[in-house]
C-alpha cells in the first residue's frame, strides 16, 4: 500500500514520503498498520495536490483591520522569549501585529537639568 501511495505523489517528493510513511507504520502495532496505510492512500490525492501548488509568497499583502488603518490599534503586552533578558517586552497589536517598543525611563532627580549646579 505504501508503494502505491508513494507512486501517486510527484517524483521529486517520493523518496522523502516513502521513508516517512514506512517509519510511521513500523512504530504502530500490526493491527493498526493496515488502517493507517489505507488512510495514507486516501490522503495521497490531497497531498499530491498540495505538493504541486506553487510556493506561497512570504510577502503577501495582508488585509488590515479598518480601526488599525485609522491608528486605533489594540496593543497587548508581549514578553520576549529571550531567557537572558526576561524583563524585555514590547507592545503588539492583536489585529494587525504592529510592533511598538516600550520606552522605559528611570526617574531623574533633576541634577542633569540646565543650571542645576554646574559651574556654581
């Protein structure tokens, strides 16, 4: 069944999927191998269709929510996944995924303001 399933796929993808299907089947108990192989055979038509489709462009233009077009974003606080800097976070719009940095300022006691004791 695996050989028949693989022959339905485009030639450039046959080796990979034959190895993958056989590896999946060898991990199953004997009583589950026939139903699984039948499912692979049935799914081969849609897999062949998906493999023949041209690659999707990464830079496809996405639809922007109308409120985001007006500048009314819905920002959520997202913490970064960097384990070295767990305090790092940013704001991200939940609708259009616009990125906004959080500027963290430490309060000043005014010693750096003009005329604050320099040259006096």
